[in-house]
C-alpha cells in the first residue's frame, strides 16, 4: 500500500516519479507542479486539464492540506493572525500575515511550541511538542495568501535552526522558480543562537537573511532571559554570525527586544554598541508586546527612542520595528494559549 504524500513537500523530481509511476506522459509533471505551486489548489479534482482517471490515481498518492484554521484574528492595521491545527488537531501553531507598503510578509512557525523557553515569550510556556514537517511550513505561507506573499520570516513559534533540515528544504520550495519564487533576500531566518547550526546555514546555497535574537548586551542578562544562552556565549554567537557574513555577504540583523527596566537602559545601549562594532550588522529594536501571564512590561516610547539615538550616534544602523497587531493577540504564542484556555473552560 502506497503512503500518501503532502504535495507541498514535493520537488520536481518527486512529482516526475509519481507521474511516471501511474503511467502519465512526462510533460504532465510540469502540469501537476503548476497546479500545486502556481495555482495552489486544495484538491486533485481542480486539475481540470488532467483526465478523471489520472486524477483519481493522483488522489491515491497525494493530499493537499494538513491544517484546519481554528481561529483568525484581524487587526485594525491589516495584520492577520491564524491559529492552525494539524492532522488530528492535537498540534497547533500560529502564523501571521503582516502587511506593509509594497509587501506582505508571512511570519511562519517551525515547531509546535518551543524548546527555548525564553522567559518573556508565550510560545515556550508549554515547552516543545514537536517539529513541523516541510509541507506544514510551506502550507502556512499558502494559508496566508500564497502568491500574494512577498516576504517570509521564520519568527513564529519554535527555533528554526533546531528543525534545520525541514526549514532549509522548505526554504528551497519557497525560493524555487517552480515553487513560490520568493527571493532569498526576502526570506529571513531568526534564531536565538545555535553557533554550529549558524555555521551550517552559512554553507546553505540559498543565502537568506540571518537574524540573531540577541535581546541583551551581555551574557549575564541574556541567560536570565533565554535559558539556552548558557550553552552559547555571545562571543561564540557573534563569531558564528561573522562566518555567515563571510560566506554569504549578507549583513546580520540583531533583534533586540526591549523590556521595560530590564535591558532598555542607557548603559545597556552603550554596551550593545560595543558588540555591534565587532560585526557587520544592523539592529532591529522591538517593543515588547505584553503577555498576561508574564511580568515583563512594554518600555516607554521615549526610552525606546533614547536607546536608538545612542546606537545611531555611535554609527550603528538601527531601526525601531513597528508594533503590529496590538489590538489582537500580538505576542507570539498568545493566540494559541487563549484558545486552549477558552476550551478548558
């Protein structure tokens, strides 16, 4: 008995093998790929230029979707957040579409829950429940608009580099001209920091943007915020990021989440400048979105601007990321927790 395959995991060679196996002509492989990745159909019955007999045979080999959308939230700024349940519904992840002038960005998850358990993040409160497969990652982009999506960021639930093989294969599909055709420069992988995996990504032949979730100017503060940080000192992370820059020529983005009274002081900004001087990088300052169960607070706007000014005066290219979806469950993992709590009564 042949096991069905998820169409959103398949490469041309995979489709060609299936087409040949059921006795279809060679050119049919391109037809099937076109239906899958260009038209993004949800059923084999939509393949109208393929005979009913062959569609039935394809239907015995392929399935088109694995997710069910449990909840959708629409923010006043156009941000859309979806909670997806996979297969039997026991595994749930979030995915977000963030609109901006001239682009639509899909923020996708790579795991169910998160093993990192950052103390400020809702995603890791329940720990790691598992990793997503290639097709489940690609399906999130399809769910958010498919061909309308211009950018993809791996900044949802989970640590992407802890699911390295699935994430990099999904990137190939997102990037390939026969897939979704999203340029490498428009795909960002955000990691909390696994030096060996960063160096491995440096050898990956799709030169995506690398974002390091730094969030602190020194190891002491970082280890308080990110338990995994005790395994990877900042020095090792920045050396791995330098290796990535040398291999790809792509400037590193340092993500710095500002937590009121924790890592947003003048001294923190000055210490961060010192780190930035050791690396070709830019800095994204992110204002914290509050999570009810956690004690952290959102910093004042004037403090955020003061922090940015210190970096800019030191010659560090620094941006304040616009807060999106503030009127919905904006924090990563928050919509999932709300849904679970509602269903538990």
